[in-house]
């Protein structure tokens, strides 16, 4: 299976002129390959071809993203193409079904390959759950305060410049989006910090007779990632252990049991990288991440790029003009040289193309 998939992906890699749907399809195959490689680390016959293909994918996707990303932002929201399209897509679902209740469940940091791990664990624990799988594109830079906030705002980050460094305004932005669609604050719920507890609190909130819309954040995968020292395979192992415990299925049952349609998604994925050194920039950076640094002026960004010539100066597409990101090169990170890490913030395919899954309980 691994070698056949590798052969298929090698011959079907999209070009810099391909449609976004082709990259989405390719990313799903790549996620499966990533999982298989993690499960068969001793398959030396696959290691070199996969490494070679990874390098080609990194170059090709970067070229495509630089050329095509701006065109994704304003595409129709049905079907959703980017994370900020999801609320408008859900609003359309509710327009077509006057009695519908919807929940957007954002599993912070969940990549496509980790979704495959989660899906298998859920299916084993509760076979009656059905998955309709799609993908959406995260924002660049693939940071929580940019991409997750856009998902709850239902708008590009350009529209929330005052809170782009934090996620504290998410409840306000989420409620405001639905207010603009004609719903009252009493019909809307926002809750974060899910992942290990909070089910009683959630059940109580969803049981309110007026509540029809829920925006929920599960932060467990992101917390696993930020403590990860064992690379992609370590991520798979720990995400699997978490997903196999009763919590996640109980969470889905709590939402579905309250009559909500569940749409699980992610704000960004993650990727294993190797350190290339930390920029000595003092306090000039607004954000100092491993895969992305953000600067208020082009001059400050250019000075740091001079030390890291392979880093990408990302144009502020859909971003405030003073939010200037310098992205680490593919497979690399702004951290201690040779140190391996799992992170996000960059523009790799693994960070940008994320799951969007409608989950239905067939016995409901």
C-alpha cells in the first residue's frame, strides 16, 4: 500500500497552475502516506523516495501558494475553500433548514494525517458515527491568532487588526458574525479549553432551548504538539492515545445528542522541522515563532531575512499592512540549529490544507 501510494503521488503531483481542488486531493493522499511511513519506519526502500518527493512537493506547493493564494480568499463559501468561509457555509445550511442547529468544532493544530489517526480511533469506539470528509485552506501565516480567529470571525484577518496578536476576541467575533446573519446572542455559544474536561459545562450550554449555533475549541492536539520532541511519529502516537480514550467520542455524542450538526475542522496543521538558528532581533519582532516571525515594517523583516536568505517574505494577503511575516524555509525552523521540532506558522502543505468533516450519528 505504501509503495503503491508513493508511486501514485509521484506521478500525480499538481503543478503551480493547478486548481486548489487538485492540491486538496493530493494532500489527502500525502496525509495517508505520512501515516504509513510513520507505521513502517524500517521500510528503508521508501525513505529516500519519500524524502525526494517531499522536497519536490515543498517547492511546488510554495510556488503555487505564492501565485494562487490571493484567489482563494474571495471564492464562494459553498463549498468552503478557506477556514473563514466555514461560518458563512453553516449560515447557508441553516437558511435551507429553518430548524437546524450547527456546531463548528475546531481542533486546534490538527493536521490531515492526524485526522486520519483520530478518525480511525473514533470509528473503532463508535462505528455508528459517519464522516463526510473535505478539506479547507488555513491562513498564511498558519498561526492560531490569524487562522483560528478568521474561522470564528468568518472574515479575513484584515478585518480584525486590533486583535490579530491574540485569540481573546474570538467570542465577540463569533457572536458578531451570527448577529450580522440575523441571530441573537442568546442563540450563539462559544466555548474553548475542551479536550480533557468541560463536558458537563458544554452539555448545559447546548441544552438551553434558544441555543442554535455553537463554536467550540479543542486545544489538546496543539498542546501535544508544543511539547513534542519525537517528531511526526510521536505526534501520531500521542494523538492516537488521546483519541482512543472516551473523551472525544463523548464530546461528539454530547454535541450530536443536543441536536447539533457537527462540523469538525482545524485552524492549521503542523510539520516536523529542523532548526536553522534563532534570529537575534531583540524586541523588534511582534511574534517570534519557530516557523514564522512577524514584523511591523519591511525594513526590520529584510534585516532578518539577510541572515536567512531562504526564508520567505510573505506578502500581507488579506492581512493588515503592518503584519509582515517572514516564513521559515520548508522543513526548517527558527530555533536552535539541528534541533528537531514539530510546529506551525509556515506555508507548507501540511500546515495549510486541513480537514473539514461533517460528523453524523447514524443511530441518532
